[in-house]
């Protein structure tokens, strides 16, 4: 990676124009080197305006994710966590999937400013762009095996809703199993997604890699790349949130929820989860892995986090995986 890339981006992070000449002088390099760093940024999908006589600017101001600032936000508990921030990485989940078996510490949070190959659920891609998303993965080791972790991703959803409430995002809802949605102009829009990958034995010890992507401020360019309605936090609040402070809040809430989950299971969070349920009593259709489609009315979740649906023949069916969409009833 070009060594000047992030230093140049930090000059441009205020969203204002800066001349190539000034940037070159600042770092004591040639204007060609600055231009090379700008081209590298563009290759990473960062939108940079270049205007003759004015110089370069980012399309919006950017707060970089910063280890020190995250720790400041966590406060006295900061030493309980291992925090690592990358400038650029393919996927924070991939990083932890590789490092966890080699003994990477429990309670690690790995965040990145740019993620080039983010993974979503069901083999999808996860789009993110510099300053537009909060992108990180959390490693938590359980003394229980993977078989005892049903409902974990729903508990993580509850944790994120708690954190969102602390930054005045009271309107956030959960869509089973764990999407975070906002209802905006009568349309449910995705605010955040969770991808959990498990390692270890079914009944021995296990490690969960909890990948979280939260939309902060989506540009028009990014919205066109996302295959469903999406929204960012800054589009919902009056004052832009401080992403490092917010990540510190999320880490503390996650640790509390995961510790409770380890001792009490999902049942402890069931009522709270249902109170944020966007699908409760709605007509839904559920697409199962084998391609089968089930229609019915969503009835919340059971004590292991499985979705209960009243089907058209009036039977209650329970599902532990699948993709739900809200059906329009004529
Ligand atoms: C979803 O499909 O809704 C889940 C999206 C999860 C995306 C996050 S971004 C950080 C972490 N690293 C990845 O590659 N994916 C997750």
C-alpha cells in the first residue's frame, strides 16, 4: 500500500479542498507522489474530487477510526479489551477467522477504516466505504460448545439496539434473525447487519467471530450498490455521531450481553428482543435454504431464538434459519 495514502486522506478528512502543492509541501514530497496516493485512494473506491485551481477534496468529511479514541470512550474497562484498528483490510471477519485458532485474545475488537471485501450473510457481499460505515469484528471465546449458542446472533442484535438507544436512535428495530432496521417514509431500511462465524467443537469450547457493519452516512454512490433500502445513522439524528465514541459504547454493551448470554442463554433476552421486533404480527414470507417458501404471520421468537410463524393452515411452525420478507397483503 502507498505509504502516503492515509496521511493524505487525513489532510482531506475535513471534506475541504487542499491543493496538491500544499499537501506535497506538508509532507516534503513531490506533487507526483501526492497524485499517486490520490490514485491509490480512488482504486480503493474512495470518491475524491479534483478541481483545477482548488486541489483535491473528499466528497464528505471523515472521522477516522482510532484505537486511542475508542479506548477513551470505553474508559476504565479499556484494559479488558484488545483493540486493533486497520487502515485497510479485506474483511475483519476473515482476519479473526485466521487469527482466532492461533490464540488471538478473547474480547478482541478488530475495526477498519476501509474494508475491501466485506462478507454479508448468505454468501453476499457487504458494501462499505471510508467514513460511511462502522466496520468491525469482535472475538468472544465461550466455554460452551457451538451447540449451546443458539440465539447468539439475536442477543447481539439486542446489544446493538441498546447501544443505538444511547446515541438517541430509539427508533431502531430488529428483523429476525438480526438485521437492524429503521422505518423511514413507511419503508423499512437496513441500518446494520451482523454476521457470526463460529469455530471450535459443538460441545467443547468455541469462539464466535461477531462481524458488525453499521451504516453511518451513506453516499448516493454507495446506496446504488446496496441491493435493498438502506439508511445511515447520520441521516436519522440531528448531530452527527462520533464513531469512535459509539464504537466504545458498542464494545462495552457487547461484552455485558455476551457474558450474560454465556450464563443464561438467549432466554434471558427473549422479551427484550420481542419488544424491538419489526415483524411482530406482520404477514411474512420465509425463504428456506432448500428454496421452499413459507407464508404466514410472524409471531416473535421462542426461547432459543427460532422464529415462530402462524402458517395459512393455522399451525405454528418454528424456523431456526431462513430469509424473511414482509408481504404486502391486498
Ligand atoms: C449482513 O449480511 O447483514 C451481515 C453483514 C456483516 C458485515 C460485517 S462488516 C465487518 C465484518 N467483516 C465482514 O467481512 N463482515 C462483517
